[in-house]
């Protein structure tokens, strides 16, 4: 099943991640779990850049689902250009979308994924309304 990334989305973060030799699998290409790590790295770096890292004694984001569509193989050596987008803020959630391409060919998307992100109060383990400052970031 392929999940389509929406046309309407906002670029919120971009980074370059080096492909490590240890990220390869027995077939000689990037292991599937590495794509999820790249998405996580971009998401955490973005959250840090907007001062929204989760606070275990307070509030923050939690991922409630994630997916990745694989289009072309990524192989060592090289760098991956990761673009992260946000869209569709609701009362407690928003969507994040990520594209991954080789840095030397950023127009050719090798993989694309996403996640539903929810704002929670960690001590009570309950969803909370997205803060206005965060809503502004993802709208």
C-alpha cells in the first residue's frame, strides 16, 4: 500500500544525513529501518530548532503511526537530502511528511514517508490541544 503525500504542505525543515557503511544490509543497499531513523533525525532536529522537544514531566509530541514508501535504492557512499513538511493541524494532531533523495540528485525522490504526531500531557498520558505557537509552525 502506498500512502500519497499531499500537495498542500509546508516545508518546515531540511537537513543532509550521511549514509553510513553500517546502514547497509546484506543486499548492499540502505536497510529499511535506516529510512525511519532518517525521518526521526529530521523530526527531532526540527523539534529542537523550534524549542519543542518533548518534556517527560510536561508536554510534547508522540508519534502515533509512521510509514515509508520506497522508490529507489540508496547506497553507500553518499548523503541523503531530507525534506520535512507539516500539514493538516487538527485539535491535538498534525501530519509530518518526509522526502529523501541523494544530495547530488535532490529532484529524484528515493523514499517518502510520514507520521501522525499528537500533542500530549505526559504525566496524565492524555492528548492536549495543540499549543497556538506550534499550530502556527505547522499551518
